[in-house]
C-alpha cells in the first residue's frame, strides 16, 4: 500500500500546480491577444534575436565545436607547418607519413587523407571523395554498417568505402552496393579511378574535414608513379598520458631532417617548425582559417543583439506593466500574493519567448543555409564545395531552447518583480491614471541606457567592418576586374599527350576569339588572387644579397595578350609575342621585382637566372604590380614566363565587349567540343572571383552592419516607448505646467532634455564598450586596425540623431495637450 499512498500524495501536490499553470497560460493567451500590437512587436523581435543566434550556432557548431563521431575524439591530433608569409598547411609526402608513423613514440597510430579534387563524380553527379591510407578507419575507430572498412589488404588495391547517406541516396540502401564499381574523375589524374566498394561507413561518420565525404578510396588506387607524390593531411591518435605539448616536441625532432633538406636550398625554411594541435573536431581547412575568427565574432555580435532585444522588450513590458497597475491592484485586493502575480507575468513572458523560439527554429535554417552559401563562395580550395550538415538536430534544438528560456528570464524577470504593487488601495482610488512608481521608472531608464550603450557598440563595430570592406574594394589590384570571363580547363584530360594538348589549346584559342562579343583570349597557369603557379629563387647580375636574405619570386606562365586581357599596363618594354615561341627565353617582371633587384637601374634587357635553370632569361617588359595571392597585402615580386605550350591544367581568360555571362554558354560549348566535358571546370567572372577573395570581410560587414541597423532601430523603439509612456503618464503634469504659463517650446525642451540625458549616459557607458569591442573585432580579420576616434564620433552622432528622432514624436504630442482637457481628464 505504501507505493499507492506515495503516488496519491504526489498527485495531490502536483495537480493544483498544474491546474494553476493551465489557468495562467489561458489567461496569458487572452491577455496577449488583447494587445496585438505589443504581442506582434515582441514576437517579431524575439524571432529575429533568437533566430539569429540559432542560425549562427547551427553553422558554427559543425564547423568549430562538434567532436568527430569516432572513438575518443579528444585524443586525436593533427599537424601543420607554415612557410613565412603563407597560410598554414597540413601537407606531407607519403615518405614523411611512413617515417613519422614508424619512428614516433607518442602516437598509437597515424593516418593520412587527401581530397580528390575538381569534379569527382559517381554516375555523372558531383560527390565528395578522398584518398586515405589503409589504416584510416582503424585509427579513427569507425565501424562498418555493411561490409568492411579498408585495411592492410587494400594497400595496393583500388578499394572504396561509401558513406551511409550516399549509400541510401544513390544505392537505395541495397546490399548490392558491395562489389559495385565506383568511377572517380579527378582533373589531376590521367584517367578515372575505378574502385570496388567493400563497405558502408557508420551512419554518423561523414569524414574528418568540413562537410560531407561520400566516398573514401584507398591510396593504392593511385598509379604507383603518383602515389609517392600524393600530398597527405596527417592525423594521429595520442597514446594514453601523452599531451599535445609532448607530441609537438617529438614531432619537431622527427621533422627536422625535412626542414634541413629544404633549408639547404631556401634559408627561409629555418623559420618553419611543425605544429601539433587537437583534431577532435576534425582537420583544419581554409574554412576554419578564413572564417573561424569572423564566425566567433559574429556569435558574440548576435549575443549582444539578443541582450539588446531583451532590454527593449523589458522596457516594453515595464511600460505595459505600469498600464496594468489597476488590474494588478484588483487582483491583490482579491487575495493574490506576490508569487502569484510574479508567476502570471513570467508566464506571459514565457509565452512570448516560446512563440518567438518556435518561429526562430522555422526561419533559422534558411538563414544558416544562406550564410553557408555566402562563405563557401569564397573558399579557394579546389573540388566539391564543402557541404556542412546544418539543420535542426538535437544540439541546435537544445541551444534554441536554452536561448529562449534565457530570453524569457532576461526580459521578463524585472517586469515580473515590479508588477506587485505595495499599496493596491491607493491605486484603486487613483484609477487608471495613477502615476508610475519611481522604481519602475528607474528600471525603464536603466533599460534605455543599456540599449543605447549596446547599440552604440554595435554601430561602432559595424562601421569598422563596413569601412574596411569599402577600403578593400577600392584598393588597386593591378588589373581591371570588369568584363572578364574565367574558365578553368585541363588540357591533358582524356589521356592527351603534351603535344596533342598544346594543339588543342591553340584550336580553342582561335575558336574562342571568333565567339561574338569576345575581344581577346589569354591563358595562364594561374589567375589573380589565386596564388602563383610556382615560385623560384632569382639571381641577377650584381645582386649581393646573402643567401639568408633571399626571397622567392612568384612565377606565372602566361600567353601573349595576357596583360591586355587583364588590363595590366606594360610600363616599359613590350608584351610577349607569338614570334617569341621558338625559343622563349624571355620574361616580364613586375614593379616589386624590379625595385628589389634593379633599384636605380632599367630592368629592360637585363638577364635573370631562375632557380633550377642554368640558362638566363632576358627581361623584355616591366608590368604594373598585380595581386595574385591576397588583396590585403602588397603585390609580391612576380616574374611572368612566356608559355610555349599548355599541356595540363590552365585558366583561360576572355576579355569581352558585352557582359561576360552573355558569352559563358558559347565559351563552354567551344571548350567542351575541343577538350571534352570532363576537362572543363569552373566558369565564372573575374568580378565574382575578386568578391570571393574577400568573402570573410564581405560576410562580416553585411552581418555586423545588419545587426547595427536593427540594434539601433530597437534602441530607437525603446527610447520612443519610454518617452511616449512618460508623456502619457505625465499628461496632468504638462496640463498644470501649461495652465501656469509654461510655453509649448518649454515642454518640448524638457522632454527632449530628458531623452538626451538618457542617451548621453548610454553613450558615456558605451564608449569604453565600443572601443573594447572594436579592438576585439579587429583581431578577427587580418590587416584590420581598430581605427581612430572618427568612427566613435560618427557612431555617437548617429545615436544622437536617432534618439532625437525617436523622442520628437511623443514630445510634439505632449505640446499639443490642451491644459483644460488634461485637467478635466484627471
């Protein structure tokens, strides 16, 4: 009987609580329905604020925070090295991998992975494919859903494992996938890879890089001649009790012979040291490098925006609570206690937050996909665009719920605590026109000040990024970005030899030149803002620089007409000509190269030797500096080599007299006829390519600018609401003042003075916040400085104008009050 008695006791205690909760919810719904304007504004504000946090988190979580779904992800490590001036790379040879794996004492195992790039396909549809070492899955601890994982028996074979998602999408979950042949086309390979599927990976595993991998192929699928040169990203599993710091020390010792070997030819390598860091969230990629900092900052911005929205709603709820003083007084007179009143007001706040949270969960995925599309447009990696799994999974829903509950408490707690009137009888005698308690007015003023300070900081950060983006776009790049179509082509596709590929290129150039609207056609090994085709040490006559001070010069192989196509002026000498082709020992250098090696001398006609080539080249031209690596930094020393033939991957550039997109279809058709479908890669415009190079700046400028504008609007709404409520509650006071002789301008001045006082306090508190925020924001993007006081003053001016505008409407309404009517209304 005891369990039954205990159950009855619990039911007797819980039932009244549930009944009260249901009554509070019903009453809250009716109360909010009677105030549709307030409810609509509150729900819209919450949807925007919570939705922004949810959208950013759903993108940042798989990119930065989520552990790999493998055994003991916290014990995984990754490696990288950084040549001076270049981004960090996790790129090692097969020989490096074998040496590190066999000689280290800090890792229990090590594996390598390399992406198959550009148009990897199964049945004609793009997929994400990777080459992996035979121990890849064993090191990670990934189990098969069907079949088996790759193992040592696949070391020299072409075997493949497919992802669970791809198995279901393309093979309908059929067990017949085992033994199927997968054909993978990679522009770097002379022929497709035909691999046999031996297993299906665990459902949760999508790879160790950002996005989804569909197929993992054994490294043995590569031709033996290419296997040794495959660039591998390395991962390892730490032994029990070994720290990252210990592993870093040992790996630097193991890597020293590689560094010494490179340093014998290039002293800059002595500044390179291998690094070891955690890989629990997967391998670092260009997405991590370019967007890790900016997205973390955006997370902070949307958190500030949520605080601003809650302060705005808190002020609205305070004003609404003051208008409901009579109602609360009646309820207290009828026996309602403080806890009952507080619970009712919190229930209404919770209802608003829940509705806003549900709506945000509906709209957030669309915002996250739009943001993902924006940032992936700027990845300079080759191959399939990273495909992040974003959506409303358990982690995102838990985050949304937590943010919703936090918002409900933030904007609902203070109004709830002030809703209980200490003297209901006086409020009942005063009727609906009683004055607002001083504590409520003080809280309202504090919330307005907080909104001004927070929005001031957002405006400062937004101005910083927008100004930086504008300066970056206006910066001279050394070429004319307008009216150029870019097409990447692999002239060796289909097994063409060097001679046949060169003939095909000549045919393509002639046919493209005949396309209506095309003014000129040029080919190059690399296009601007994509890096250089290579780099070499340079020696010129009279150069006395010691070896340790030498720097590499960028190298780009280009065809005649390249500089005219890009609009890069030849400052001295001449351009390449077709007549240079029989024995092309001529080069063109840029200003940076000439200034470094020929300061005070005319470079035209001088001889230059390139590393690895015993014969000299004659400089026939001096070209203006053009940026090939990064638009944020000065153009490096660059040498343009005459390209006698193009036999491999190249980029074709078409200067057009019409919109480049208008000739894109004809250009693709011509190149497909000449080289075949698999040889033609990305088709884009130079303007789009330039915009893609500054996507981090563009993304963060758009987001910070948006939140600054909306945050300022919220601050204006909060100030307007506070002044409007104050005017309404002080109608009798204004009537008496004007009856005693106060002019309308005097009343207007008094109201605007009160508004400006709140704004001034907010600005004073917001200045250090804005300065600190700009300093933190500047660290998110390379080459960005916080700036001087101009941005702070401009932000302050914006806030003052917005405040005066917001206060002007209720202030003008107060000056139109008729003294007699105001007194009779009391």
